[in-house]
C-alpha cells in the first residue's frame, strides 16, 4: 500500500509539471496580454511595467523563474491586475470560500443521493421508488446554471426569504442557494447509481444466503449489501468532488460569493497570467490528489482490490 | 421598499452601523426632507475594481471608490460644475500656463495629519514616475504639466515635474502649454493626493483596509475582493459635519440580471438596467427607473490603414454605410433606455460643445437611404459587384444585437454582405490595435468634460486611433483648440470634416440607465461624467 502511494505521488509530479507547462504556453499564446488596454500605454510605460513583472524575458526564462519561485519559495507571483495582492493572497482569500461551498455541496449530494438510491432499491417498484427516481431525474436534468436563476427568483424575489448572493462571513442564509444549485445534478446521478447498484447486489447469491440463514432485513442491508453497493458510487464520488470544486466557478460568479471562481474567470479574461496559472495548478493538484484518494478508498470497500 | 425588506437589508449589512451622526433621525438642512435612521448606501459594481490607489486606479468603479476615499484639489457639484475640494480656489496668470492653488488649512488625513501642498507634489510625481509605471501616467501628460512627457519616457528626472509646494498651503503648477480647462482635470483620481509616509511604510499593500490612510469623506473599512468593499465616514474629514451618508457598500455582482433581481428584492439602492428592459421597468417602477445622458459615445470605425479594404478608401462608401444606419431602431428597439441617436462623434452632453449642423441629422431616414444607394452606386458597388467586409465587436449581448441589426440594415438597403466577428475583449483589442479588421466597434467615455477628450482620439498620432484616420486639417484644428478661448468654431469644423469624411459611423451616445431607490436623495443625474460623491447623497426616511 505504502509503495503504491509513493509510486502514485511520483507519477503525480510529472503530471502537474506537464499541466503547468501546457497552461503556461497556452496562456501566452492567447492574443492580448495583461497590459493590453483600450488606450494603449505609451511604449516607455509598457516597457517599465513589463520589466517589473519579468515579461520582457524570453518565455523559457519566465517559465523557469516561475517554477523556481514555486518550488523554492512557494511563491506564485504577483497579480498583474491587482497591485496590492499576490496570487498566494488571492488563493488564501478565495479558496476557503469555494471549498466551503464545494464541501457542503459534496456532502449534500452524497448523503441525500445515496439515501434516495437505497430507499428506492429497497422499496423497489413502490411509490417510494417512483418518487425517488422521479426526484433523481429531475435533479439531474437541472444543471447549476438553470438552478441558480430559478432559486434566486423563487427565494429572493418572490418569497423574500434568502439573500440573492454574497458571502457575509459564511452565514448560513448565504450558503443555502449556492449549495442547492451546485449539488442537485450530482445528487440525481448518485441516487441513480446507488439504486441500480443496490438492486444488483440485492439479487446476488451472498445476499440470498444471508436471507436464507434468517438474518433480519436491516442487517442484510447494512452489514452485507451496503459496502458492495457503494463501490461504483465511490468511483463516481471522486470526480464529483472535483466537479463541485471547479463547478463552483459558476456558483461563485452567479451568487457573487467572493470565491475563487470569479478570480479564475476574471484572470483568464484580463490575462492575469500569474493568477490564472496559480488557480489552474491548485485545481490540477486537487484533481490528482482526489483521484488517488478515490483509488485508495476502493481498497477499503472491496477487499478483492490489493495495491 | 417596505419596512420588512429594509430590516432585511439591515441584516445583510450587519456588522456595525455608525450612529450618532448629526443627521441621523433628523431632517435635511436645506431640503427639509426627513432623513432615514440608517444612512447606508448600497450599490452594485460589475467587476472587482483594479485598485483604490489614486495613481494606479484605471477603471470606473475603482475611480468611484477613490473619489470617496480621497479628495483632490477641486470637486464637481451635481451639475458637473467645478467646486472647491482641498483647494479653496486657484489663480492663473495671463498666459494660462501657471496655476496656483490655495489649499484649505482644515483638510486632514484620516490619521489626523494635515493635507499639505507637498502631498500633491508627491502624488503627481508618483503618477509620472517610471518606477510606478502608472497606467494613467498619460493623464498627467495630457494636463500639459511641464516635463511630464520626458519623465514618463525616462529622459528626465522625476523631480523636474512642473509642480511645486510654495508653502504648506500653496501649490504652483507650471504647464508646457496654456490649458484653459486645466482646473477641470484636477477632479480626476490620478491627481488626488497620496500619503507618502504610509506608502513608504507599506509598499504596494498600503491600500489594504488595515493600512490605508486617506483624506476624503470616507475611509476603507472592509474589502473582500470579488465580493464587497465597504467605506465609512472619515471623522477627520474637514466637511464631515455636512456629510450625511455614514456607510457605502459596493457589492460585486457580475451578472446584471442577478443584480436587478437583488435590487428588486431590496438588497441594493442602485443597479444598472440591462439593455431592452427599461420600458418594462419604467412602467412597473416609474419612480425608480431613471435615464439621463452620459459622456460616452458608441461608434464603428473603418480601417483606413494600408491593411484596410480598398473599398473603404472611398469616402462615398463610408458615407453610404453611415447614412443607411437607422439609428432610431437601435436606440428605440434594441437599447430602449433613452439613449440619444448620434450623428456627431462628441456627445451633445459635452460641456461647451454645441452640436454642429451636420447634413445627415436633418434628413429623414428615407432620404438618407436613397442617398446611400446613390453614393454606393457611384462608387461602383451594386448587385453585380456587391460590397463585402467583416466587422468585429467584443463579447456582449447588446453589442451583438447592434452588430446584427447593422448587418441586416446594410444587406436590405444596400445589398452589402457583412461577416460578423465576436471577439473576447483582449483578443478584440489586439485585433483592432493591429488593424486586422475592416470595420470595428469603438466606444469612449470622456476623461474630462470637454470635447477634446473625444475628438483627440481621431488625431493622426493618437494611440486610440485604431482606424488610422489621417487628416492634417483635423490635426491643426485640434492643436489650435488647446489654446483657444472659444473652441465652438473649431469643434464645429472638426465635426463637419468627420461627417464629410466619415472615418467613423457614430451610432448613439450613452445614457445612464439605472434603477435607483427613490429614497436615495441628490443623485447627480445632471453630471454627465457621473462623477458622484457619496458625501453629497442622503437617504430619505420612508
């Protein structure tokens, strides 16, 4: 197991390096730069600014300096757009917000989704099943950019119950709508996967054996059926975690949360190279780590898997 | 706004309310209106502002915040007229190239230090210093301050800038050329004073709420980037007694429809109206939907450089295309926000600018259309030899609608084929700046209220002249306007040349189209530059 983890981490390093290098060049090849503006800067002023941010250096040198600063100083550089902040600041300020929304949505999606799925499978072909399946499909059919406007219109404008956006120190009223918007479609998928997986497990031989030896249904479900049921669900949860984090880009913008999403999209549009690259690396690294954790979780759920 | 939503807002804004201000629960000293207990003004901004450093800020929403946090030599009143700021007044010599400002001795920084002439000297030198490389350094050059250009270019030492503190309360400015509207330009953020000690102590981080020291009516108390920025009453401000609004909250809301919903839910006192929605909102909320002229233009520019299409080198083609644009359809059907149609480059709202008689504005659209057909046929384009070109604009719903409408008008009336190109902002700037287009969208908001802020863009060597229009007569006229005491004739001739040569197609002039809560008092709708100061606003009790 330990050897496996080390091996995976070693593979992660070149993966992230490739991500950085590819993003770096893509970003620099996009037309326009951070200081392209409507009223072009006088050449002397532009030269001064470029020198200050090292943009006058050849690309390979810029990349080298960038990597050097990250590896040896953990410094992701200054923001080109916001003078009083550097990338570390921006991430430190925005990421906890995005992570809060992401983690809550992940939790909501998995807990509600799995419960719905299990309920539907146990009460197969009853009204509970139909309601759960109906809810799941409806939720899945509503992506966050449809849910957002529906929620705001309903709860902010018509009912006047919830604030239409903002963070305000993370008060619960401000969390509800973004979390619903972000989690519903995954909730639907999780419910569906759990239901079909559970149905399959309930029809398998070892469950029949358990029932035959007279175990009460509750123990059959909890002790024997749950773990194998969750195996395909877990493989889906890993990517979902990454999706809710990156998907929070929309929620951040739509609900003006102050999270990283706004900074990320804004940096792409304003060619704030350092911020764009910094956030890309953050999300890339998270993806790699979450994938590793998902693979490790398999081993726990399925004793047949050995690393 | 009902009481319940008001309570709700109070909840959102939470934290602390500054109470005990002289006007809370009182009446307005001049209008006699009852004032609300909660003097908090909350408004929407589209995007996170670039900075609140006066010499660095480059966007409109940043400048709005800076105007509250800092105070320059002169301010504007609700009509845009010049009124004293830190300076009580100024004198100028006969040749109008030396200005002397007298500073009030009651002006203070928020840490209690007096605001003195050398604070301005420091700030202005900072603005042109290559070390800071301010994106607005050009503005100081535009103010014609002695040596500004050479300092920006790194040819002269910063200390050579033509600005001097005669004593603590007297500031002398020497200009390289006489400039009649110089004092107007001191209402611009770039010219606001900067606290030297604080900047030296904190470097780039001096603008963070915990470090910043400012001399305006407000101080920055909270800033969560991309979410909100809060400024509160500066008790050290010299005119604090007459300031009514205690707290100003700017909320970043990218999506204008979300902003409108949040406005309607009572979370905001002001927001922009999305294109096309004004008539409906005006019907439903007549007291809140407002529209007033602004100092901005919207146009398309022909590529007249060597890389541009051959057809556009013929002025008849350019005129024909301009004539065939039915501006009424664009302003009334697409935008529908009370925007005036444009036949000149400078907006009518510009101070001291009389809209000259241009032939086109006096014609009916039918007359324009038939003249357009004639001109285009004369130039050799018609069904056998159709004119085709591409036109580019930057990503935005309303730019797209307008571009589609233009293409449609030209196709129906003149049989012209257009190829529309929707480009993301930076790509658009790069493409237009490299003259890699046939026809491109353009727009400009005045940096100061004088026609040259627009017309100078069409000077042959202007950095903004992306269409590369070259006309020696226009250049001469614009140069002479800089020193003329009466510019009416000069600007009239420039606009007439523009109408004749049609290097650009003026489409419309902007209007400020807002939803503004009816309890906001004294919003300066007549200030076409929309230089508003929170200290002049007040909230009326309901």
